[in-house]
C-alpha cells in the first residue's frame, strides 16, 4: 500500500467511494466523473502503479479483475448490449491515477474508435 495513493485509500476504506464490489483481491467503485451510464473502476487492492509494473505473481489478481469486470457488466445489465474495458498507461495513455485500474464503461453506444 502506498500512503499517498488515492486508490489505495479507497480499497482500505480511508478514502470515500461508492463501492459496488470488494473482496480480498479487488475493489470496484463508481467513477467520480462517469462518461457513460455505467462507469465502474476495478482495481487490485495491492498497489500496482500501472500495467507496466505487473509481474508473473500478479497473474491471479489480473485474471480476477477480468472475472469481476465480466460479472459487474452482467450485474449492471450491459453484458448483452456490450461495453468497453480499458486501462490507461502513462503519459501518452493519459493515466491520471497511478494505481492500476480497469474502466468498465457501458450503457450507451460508444465511439467506434478510441479517438481521444
Ligand atoms: P485514468 O485517467 O485512467 O487514470 O482514470 C482515472 C479515473 O479515476 C478517472 O476516470 C477519474 O474520474 C476517476 N477518479 C478520480 N478520483 C476518483 C475518486 N475519488 N473516486 C472515483 N473515481 C475517481
Ligand atoms: Zn495505490
């Protein structure tokens, strides 16, 4: 855990968030500035800076993040119409919070290409 990390604070309960799911490995919560009717962030409870910093040992956590994303998509009714799952990395990827997170975005028709 990084003491100054916003998302570590959310997974530990020190920072407020609208949590939709939590277990020993991951936490999922609503994005504070949603860009679609469903916009949930899925994070590992363990501090990982970005996808660049994952290791082989993180495999089970990463797989679990995908399963949780799949289940939350279904729970929030976007699985059949479709949704987008993405992670931003670094400066050019426009990552703004440096704790690995998946954006689960759905509930409207998204742009055909990721243009911005
Ligand atoms: P990224 O640009 O991929 O690093 O995404 C960071 C996301 O975190 C953005 O979509 C923000 O709206 C979201 N965000 C920032 N602070 C909070 C917070 N306190 N609670 C929930 N979401 C947040
Ligand atoms: Zn963190």
